[in-house]
C-alpha cells in the first residue's frame, strides 16, 4: 500500500456519475475520494477547504458550470490540478476553453476507465515525485 | 475511444501533454483570423465598420457575420465566402503542434490517419427522418449514435424504430429529457418502464440495482441522455453547428414532438425528439 494516497475531489451534478467515479477510485489503491460537490460553487469551496491533489469535474452543471468553476479555482488555488470529465468534453470548443483555463486533461463521457486509470496513476506519480502528496494527510 | 477532438486524442495517446496543447491553442489564437479581420483584410469592410459590428456584439449575443448582414455592411454571399476562407486557411491543432516542434510532421500524418480510423464508427449515415424533423442537423446524429451509446453505457442492445408524431403523452413510469439549444435545437427525451430505467441507472452508476431509488432512476436516465446529447453535439460541431446543452429535466412537453419506438433487450422504452 502507498504511504500517501492521491486525494481526489469529484464534482458532478449527477448522483449516478458520483457513484460511478467513487467506486472506480475506491478500487484504486493509490487514490482516495476526499470529497464530492454537486455544482461549480460547491467545488470552489471544497477545493479551498480540502486542497485535493486532483479535481475531476463535469462541465454542464446547474448554477455555476464547470468552466466557470475552473476559472475561479485557477485564480484562487492555481496549484490545483483539475481534469474535466464531461459529456460535452469531446466538443472542441469546450475542450479548448478548458485547456486554456488550465485543465490538465479533458475527458469525454462515457468514462473510459483505462484513460481515467492512467490519469490517476500519472497524478499519483507526479504528487509522489514532487515530495509527497500535498494533501496526503488522509491515509 | 469515444468521440474526441484531435488534441484530446493526442494527449490520451501520450503524444503530447496539456501544456503543449495549451501552447498550440495560444499560437492558433495569434495566427487565426476572425471573420471581421478577414473582411477588413479583403477590403470588404472598413476598419471603422468592423469596429461598429464588434461594438454591437457587446450588447447582442450574435455572430459577427449575422450582425454585419443585419447592419447592411456585408451580404450573405460575402459571409459564406469569408467562412470558407477562414476554414481553408485556419491553423489547426496538429499543424500548430508541429510548428512548435512538439510533434514531428510525419508522425502527425500517421496520427491523423489513426485518428480518422478511430472516429470512423462515429460517422453518421443518412437516415430518413419524419417530416418536421427534416432539416434538423442534430436529430440524425442522435438517432445514429443511440444504439452505440446505449450499449456502451448500459449494455443494452437497441434497434431504433421509425419516428411517428406524438398524439398523446407516452405512458411510461420514468420520463426525462435534455434540451440542446442553438442552430439545430432539439429536445431529446427518454421514457422507459421500471425495468429498463433501473437497468440503465444501475449500469451507468455501477451500483447494485436494489440500491437504485426513484431519484436515481431519473438521474441515471438523465445521465445517459447527457452522454448521448454531448457526443452528438461534438459531431455536429465539426460541421460548424453551435449548440449548448442544458442539465436534464423531468418535465417534458412532448407536443409537436416525435416518438421513436426502441427495440431493447431489457424492459420497454422509447426515444422522443422535438425540434426547439
């Protein structure tokens, strides 16, 4: 078992998606879900409070959408690594905007578990080589 | 892989990283000309008139070309020519990555071929649509993608029947829709019985079917529609159609819509499409 797991915040307005990703991350021994949020405003608050290593965030959400939240997170917590995971993630206009705002990856739904697994592994290695997980207190 | 834009594909293949894609997008921003800039460069419009259109755009959410036509500064043929010129001369993401030396030219050619092969299952075949849906660019894409997405998300085998105008509200226990607004706006609805909806929600969430409550039934069906509509929009966008997706809603006004019977191997269900 790793010393410090990669801490993950999941942001999606769908309970279905939250359950799916939580279950996928739970099965991964190098990562753990430290929080969830149902819209962009909650996500911004949770990022400041939990300081997760990685945020997996939807784009189309009520009230504050994922791209607006990404802009706010990049301004308030620029060190946060955010990957977008959205049904509109394959739209060039949305993906390009997300990359411009600082997203480290834009994935489309349905979720490709190989791609998500590779992202978790990459971010785990990155956090570890950077001198341990920034928010790795939870084990 | 699913429907993707080329930059994502390159990242997922490990050819480039997000920083390199970001640098390529910045280069594209610098090099690619807007319709207004092309019109001024082509002497179809004075700089002062282009500024007037830009100023008007701050108050009205309309494309430059449409506004310029409305203001009597350009005609539709000129706009069509400018759009084609923009399309032909546009620096694309792969070319920008080569220019920045993040990708080799020969490697780009190979990857473009692989990308086209990867996206081949998402090419849309011509479908016959009922009168009233003809002319809606999104509807045939949704119909074509439906079986593929239903299999990927819920492992349900599906054949989509012919569309019929709706005369009365379909009698199914679970009903949900997503609205896609824009050039080819469309309400995409999915209605199903308990067995079908529970199966979709369970497969989409990974939860045991017994743990699916009434709220989750709707949520799971709604999430499927999100995925279906989002992927269809990505394909439509490649043809220059601008669309926005709204979150799912349970209240469906199906008047003047069309119902497509679904032959499914779990429960019973139907798809509803209504131009917006």
